[in-house]
C-alpha cells in the first residue's frame, strides 16, 4: 500500500467546467478492466504540455508534440496496458489512426486529438480494440467529480491507488477550479517527468502563458521526484485551460492573477507528484530531500538526485540502516553530473536526518550517535537535509526506498 496516501473521495474534488471524461474497457492488455479514457474539451480550450526527453520517446508522444503545434485541441485519448513505444513506423501509424477514429466520432479534425499510452514497451497497440471501444467512452462522458475519479482509476498500470487532486481559488472575484490526475509508480525519474499527468483549470489564460506555466509547474513538481532513476518513454504532463470561469484573461506573467493560478496548479501537481512517490513500486518509506546552500538550483537538484537515485542509499532506508556514509558518497558523486560542483569543498557540507546533525567538516559530526540515526530512519516519512555551504540556492525533491517488492513487481511485470 502507498506510504500515507489514499485516493481522495469524489466529494472532495471539484469538476472543471468545459471538461468531460469517459472510460471504457477495451481489453488492451487485460480483460475486465477499464483501460481507455476519453477527455473531451469545450471549444476554445487551450492546451500545453511537456514530454519525456528520452530519445526513444513513444509514438503517442511524437504525435502529441506535432498536434500541439497547431493548437485547437478538443480531445485527449489515453490507453493503459500497451505503451506503443519502441514500435517504429507502425506505432506512429497506430497512434495517428486512433486520433483519426476519435476525430471522426466527435466531428473533429485529426490534429485536434492528443493520444497517450502507458504500459508495456515494444508491443503493438491493439488498434481495433481501441477503436471498437471509443463509442463506449463517448457514451460514458460526464463532467462531474465522479468522472475525474473514474478516469484516475482507468489510467493506472502498476499503481496501487488512483491519484487525483483539486483546488479552488478566487481570481479577480471569480471562483476558479484546478483539478488533475496522474499515474505512475515505476520508471520514475523526471526529465521532463516520468509519468502521465493531466491538470485542467477553467481559468482564462493566453496560450503563451499557459505554455510558460506548464514548464514552471513541472520544474517544481513532477521534475522533483524519483522512484528508481529510470526515465520512461511516454512521460507527458498536460495543462488545460477551458476559460469557462469568466475571469478576465490572464495576459501577463507579472500580474498577481498569473501567480495565483500558477501556485494553485503547482499545488495540485505537487500533490500528484508526491502521490506517485508514495505509491512507488514496493515503497515502504517516503523521503524528502532538502538541499540548501548551493550556487544555483541546478546544483542543488544534482545533489538531491544523486541521493535519490542511489540504490545503496535507497536500500539502506528500506532496512532502516544508518549506513549514512552512502549519502556522503552520493553527494560527492553529484559532481560528475554538475560541472559547477567540481570545486565542492566537503568541509563546508552538512548533513542532517530530520533534526539530527550527522556530518560536518568532511566527516561524522561529534554529536552524532548511530542510535540516533537508526531512530531517524525508522519512520515511514524521513527528511534528509543537506547544506552545501556555498550559496543561497535551494531545491526540494521527493523519493522512496527500494525494497524486495520493487524487484518482484518488475520481475513479474509482463506476466
């Protein structure tokens, strides 16, 4: 089960005007489960996204990027079970054909549809089954919070719980809603972000600012998580703005209403991102890594990820073993990923577990006792703090431990 996370109830979610969701069972990889999701958007909606940087990016990612260039998006189609990645030209044809079939059903052009897939890589997409299930998705469309909750369940793969979050704020006297869902539990290492995430708002905002906002939000949410250090082929984070709230269109990043909307979107995305880590495959512990005192945020993130990606560190957390020299070694390894850390002076670095000072001046802190470290590593939520002592920049990242069950889940993934 996830570390201190449960799927919110439908009653705690706010529907987004201009967004309807419908699900169906297409039998894509497994029978008797909902594995196809349609998100229908009102005319005039604006859509922006960021995607995986993996060169083996999936066919739907490539098609999404092409279709987003033309704007006017009216529908998103999401399948789980088969990733349609590593499938070559046949995969691209299948992704485009799924867009064409849905466009014909909804009376749209092909380029007004965005496709998304998640699941097993290098397997062909069962196009006929998907096309056959599209009318069922359409007939199931609903714009209430139950629609969001059902869709959050339908996009799951190895997830153990559905991940969905919601906020409401006031902008210029108008109530504005932000609601989103995500899936992810394994192959989690962002660049953009290793997951599928869809966040919608009814706020009115210009297309260029929406494109700016999705990047800013990704950098403080989905780009701050790691489960196993593997960047997937299908990662996509989509931000939708329907404009139905009736607020004056946000047209400047310098305005307070832009900051208010960005903060609300970041809060939803941050909750979803942390839920992915809490539901990490086999995870028993949720770990926040706070890195301060860097020259810039990039080197703080490099240190944070060196810790978060280290299998030696992660297995020590699973065992509650205060073998904390592994963290110091990981901090030193960050210099290989970040050129500005090449001159890192280890004598200025401090390391804490919670409020327990573990290391300073290049070695074990005089006040540190291993029994204190063991107690700090026992809880299901742990804070690791690092001060590099060389600047004022900071970063916050989230990861989990690496357990026996992670190996079991991934060894049996295709069975």
